[in-house]
C-alpha cells in the first residue's frame, strides 16, 4: 500500500462513517453504528496498514489516521447530543389540541377618553364641532383675555406652571374660546377637549395634569335659557334620566355664572358620604360669556351673546365608575383599566 492509497482509504471511511452515524435515529442504533464504523477491529486494520507503509510515509499516515479519529468521534458526539435532545422533546407531555385557546389580549380606550368621546358625540348631535388649541399658552390668552384681574389668585406661582417670558402651561381649556372667537365669526358652537395643568398636589382628588372639556356657543340672541336647556339635555343623555340643578357661582369669564349638579349617582339623591349628604354632585361650571371676553376677542358684545361651560372628564369618569381616587385614572394599572375599558 502507498501513502496515496492510505489517504484514499481514510477519506472514504470518513464519509462512510459520517453517513452511518447520522442515519442513526436513536441511542441503540447509534451504538450499533459506532461498533460498526469505529470498532477496535476497524482501528486495528488502519494501524496495521500504517505499519506496512515505507518508514518515510508513516509520519504523514499517522497524522491522517489521527484526523480520522478526531472526525469520527466528533460526529458521534454531536449525533449523541441531537438524539438526546429529540428524546427529551418526545418525553415531554403530549400537546393537547382540544384545549381551548388562551384569550387574546386586547387593548381598549382609557376611561377618560371614553367619557370625552361620549361628551363629544352628544354635543356633535347638537351642532357643535371640536376645536383644539396649544397646551403652552401666553398669559394673555390664559388670563387677561378671559377677564382675570391682574391680581387674581389663579395667576399666582402656586397655581400655574410658568414657562418663562410670559408663556405658561394652560390652566384651563378656555383659551381655545378666545382663539376661536378671533378666528371665526359667529355663529360659533365648539367643544374643546384637552389637557390642562395646575400646580396641585397629586392626591385622591387632584392631579397636576388632567383633561378638561370646554364648550362655547356664541350667536345673536343667545340667552341663559339656551345654556340651561342644552346642559340639561346633555346631562339626561349622558347620565340617563336624572334631576339637575343650577347653583349660582363665579368665574371671571362668565356673568352670570352657574354650576350644574346632577343627582348623586351612588345614593340617587337620598344623601351619602360620596355626596356629603347633599344628594347632589357637581359636574360642570358654566355661564354667559362676559362681554369683556367677547370684546377682547374682537366680537361686538352689543350684537352677540354666548354661553360657555367647562367640565372635567376625569371627575365624570369617577362618578360613572364609582372611583374613590382620581389617581386610579393616571396610574396605568392594567388590572383597573381592564375592568373599565371598552
Ligand atoms: Zn350620594
């Protein structure tokens, strides 16, 4: 035998051994193949052939034989691992195709968004359209144009987030009234939902940022009757059949002003701890637009009158879902949200 013949024999055994080993489907078959392709006899026959080679070729033949040995052992080991992992998968409990599928997780609208959507839908039927404004406002739009006197406590640093150079985070959605009055002539019927900001502590009934919905109607001949009729209709549509009442109130930008109450949702008007025994719950503030506000926006207050209201969808959501703490609306706790999401 020559070294070339020896090399050919090594290569062909390498291929044959690999084929046999990879064909084994379980541990027993693998052992059978091992004794077939890599038995002591097989190894001895290679040693014997090596010994018959001329002395000069034995070194190269030894290297080839060693390479074959490493290769066969590596293929054996990798097939052994594959079989073990297959066996492990087969030993696991069987897949039960009759089991019901796990329900798919579904996103939903936040309760505050649901309330805003519903308020918008009710007023849309009455001819109102949605208007939006910037969250960063000037002092003029947020206070001066809305008839706040220069020393009004709401302008205090303790209540308002000032951004510097006369800019601030709007403390209410009312600046949208001014922007709308400036940009479009009456008749006006708009609804302005948005986020507002106050330097309030974050506790059970206050949040530093919360949603508000503003409404404004301006036209010739609009009176308090329109305000009362529209807001009462809204309350009936939103809460179902309920009694309402208007209480005199004060806002710089309306005159006269009134807050609207609905019957307590929890006790039905009999009086409970949620309504502090009164049987009523306040849902919004409203009033006839102050003539100074109309004039500030360039509207002739002799010719036009209007009414406006503002309400907190967060507060309404608390009433609707009976929430004890406003922070539930901002914690993003999925366990709570899943109960109210639609
Ligand atoms: Zn009550």
